C-alpha cells in the first residue's frame, strides 16, 4: 500500500460546516475526482505515471474497488484503492515474487494463517494535505476499509507499505505483521516498502486495548464528525467494471503538485 499526503497549490481547501462525504464505489464525476487525487499524490510522491499505474493495476481492474472522501465542492481529499480476491490474485501476494523479495506470496500468506479468498489487498491510500482535515480524512479511509471489509466477509488485509505511513499507522495503535520471508525493499518508487498482513479482528482488538482513543475514532467512527458515512457497506465486483472504464488522469488533469 502506497500512501502520502501532498499540498495542492492551485486550489484553496476551505474549512466549512458542510459535511465531507465518504463514498464506497464512487461513480461518474466522483470516481474521476477520486482517481485524480490518487494520480496526483502518487506522481508527486513516488513518480508513478499514468502508464505505470495502468501497467501495475490494470490487470486487477475487474477486482478493484475505491473509497474516497469528497469535500462540499466534489473535490477529492483522499482516496483508497482495494483489490478483492479474484482470478488475477492479490497484487501484494503476486508482487512479493519480484526483487528484492523473491517470495511465493500465497505460500507465505498461508504460512501466516491468511486465507487469500477472504482477504483484501489495500493497494493504495492517497491523502491530500488539507488544513484541519488531513488526519480526519485518513481516519475516515481506515474506518471505511475495516468496516467495508468486515461487512463483506473479509477477515484479513495485505499491503505493501512505505516506511513513513507504516510509522503513522503504528502511532495510531495499528500494527500489521511482516509477511513471512520478506523485509524492507524498494518498490514502485518507494525506497523502503515492506509487505504486511493483518487479521482485522486481532489488529483492532489490540488497538482497542492499547490505544482506545484511536480505536473509537477509526473502528467505531466516534469523532468522525462532519463526514457523512455510507449506510450500505456492501461492495459489488460489478462496480469494478465501472471504474475500469475511467482512465487514470495524467498530471495536471485536476490539480498541480508542488515543484
């Protein structure tokens, strides 16, 4: 899972009393805004181009879902991409076969007690820097991931995570495990990424005991004031076909990044 927040220079993000919206399965202009957020953040942070995104994530399009946090104008402040079980497999488990790891990801996952058929791959999380809202948007996405996953019968998550967001995740009391046989290495523009996995129930039970305030915010959504949450957390693979038809925005399509 890649993650980073960036400052947007060509648009002022204003604080208002209007609630933000967390959407599961955004469509139309909402999906375009979500993808533009992801594209901007990843190009600025890791140098990932639209062509690279298509190469890396295109094979998983039929299994891919999105969540996004939109402001009152429809501007995406944060986006998450997840990959569900399917014929292409899970990207994290496939990519551990690459250098520097050279590990059979499925075998490693099963050694850790993971059932790949009941696992989501948290492929990307992108959060724009918005004064007074960045932490809230990150927490909303984490809440959305765990809530949607459990609502859809998912037990575990896997991800390849950069070192910086991993530290941020740990500071909130969430401690995913290193996938057996792997360690830190260079991955898609990140110099220090590591394949991780977590059983959702166990990870959040640990958070509940060690960091109850963060547990209330992320797991229970107590404190996500000002964000309208979905009422239906069911995810359908049919929506992946909709997202697959939306091109990945190129740099400058929606917002510029810092030079």
